[in-house]
């Protein structure tokens, strides 16, 4: 893909030391397209348009879409009780938790990584090795026995554990491994040929390593900082063009019917100020209308931002293989093209 970058964006790219790939536009036109930094610092290989990046929690929308597909098939409903969807006993969980509660982060269940109280994601793996975490059920020892954090349905509290549970529901209802389901029924349908849930010790070609930079100028990769394989709460790998294909497929009802897509995209719960949460994504409202849909993901060595503007029918995707930079780049692009 030909690089398209303005002088101001070039200056911002250099000023931030951006390492990743940015893409903006739609199927008919590309308004910005550029990459920077190294996919592999040790080998000196550069990030490119077709480089695969981890997107952390940006993957939650894939999980929500998977659940919505199963609802369309009549295999469960948004009002289905969790206790009726899984042959697992969560003895400390409220019996009234529904699929809707889990999708909107209002279930009140405990989390394995509470972003309000925990600062360092790497601390999770001190006593529970990350190389053992390769399937959704592998996360359960980290939170399944804990007590409820909030009353069900009372407040929005961002919750990774809730999406792990949703992934277990996808597996139980579909009979497929979670990653297999998403790759078959979402990535394949959206023609996202370069995307997938890859294991950290078996990454395919053109996959960027995630880098954690230290103040003294040294660095390390994030291979020992994240689960060995991502899951329902985050950790898929995509290319920027594939992510643009996902937005296009979602918004043209190729993945879900118009009715179900509308349910996914509704502002179900208030987050803060003019930000609301639907199923698997945030949205910014302006006078009751959605100005833009928002995806974001952060892990050590991973920074991801993507937005979709429904009025303009434009998407912006910024994937970074460092712990920061995506917000600055996407904000700069928004100022130029929206």
C-alpha cells in the first residue's frame, strides 16, 4: 500500500517516535496510510501496512459479535441467565447475571485484572505463569472464586473477566474453541485473511513483537508480560487493512443482521461525560446521535486505537507495538480528516 502522510502527521510521527501502522478512510478511498518503527528490533525489520499487531482489548468487539451471532441463531438471548448458559458453578456470583450484563460490564463480577486498582499487568504472572494461559478456561483460577465487586446491573465497571466468561459461553454453545469460532465466523466472513489468535511462542510471519521501553533507554519484548495466547477479553492480532475490513463488514450487515447490529451499537450504559458503552465498544454521543464508535486496547508493549464515524462512513485504525503512541496519532488524524 502506498504511503499517504501529510507534513503535520509526519512531524507528529517523528515527535512521538511512533512504532506501528496507521490507516484511515473507507473501501472507496484511503486518506492516510503510514508506518513507523520496527516490527522486530533485533532483526531490523520495519513495520509495514501488512504487519500483524496485537490489539489487546480492541478484540472485545469480536467477542460481542460472536455472542450476537449465537443470539441470531436462537441459541441464547441477551436476557439469558449465565447460570443457564454454562455447566460451571460460580458459587459467589449473582444468580441473576445475564448475557447483557456481561456484554455491558454491568455484571458486577470480580475481575482477574481490575484496571481501577491494579497498575502493572505483569504482576498477574508472578504466581500464575503466563505460558499456561492459552484457553479461556485457563483464566478462571484468577477470578472465579472471588466475591462480587458490585451489585449486578448497578454500575458500569470495565471487566476483563466478564468477557472471559462470554468466551466460555461461545465455546459451550457453539461447540468450538473460542479462537476457532471467531476466526471462522468473523474473520473469514470479513475477509480478514491476516488476522487471528496467535500463540506468543508460535507467531506467524509479519507479526510485530511488542516492546516495553525503559527510562534508561533499554527495552524488552512483552513475551513474558502477556498470556501465551489471547482470548475473549483481548489479544487478537490484526493488520490495519483487516481492521478496516471488519468495520466495513460490521456496518454493512455482513456479520450480523441490521436489527442485531443495531443492538450491538446501541448506547446501553453511560460511562462518563458523553461516552457510552454498547456491546464490546464505546461510543461518543453528540445530541443523542453517535458521533463515533471507539475501540481501544492497551497491554504492555501494545497500544491500539480505532474509531468509526457513521455519518462520514470513515474508519481510522492505529496499531502500535509499543506501550503508547496510538492515541496521539489517531487524534492527529482525526483533526485532519474529520
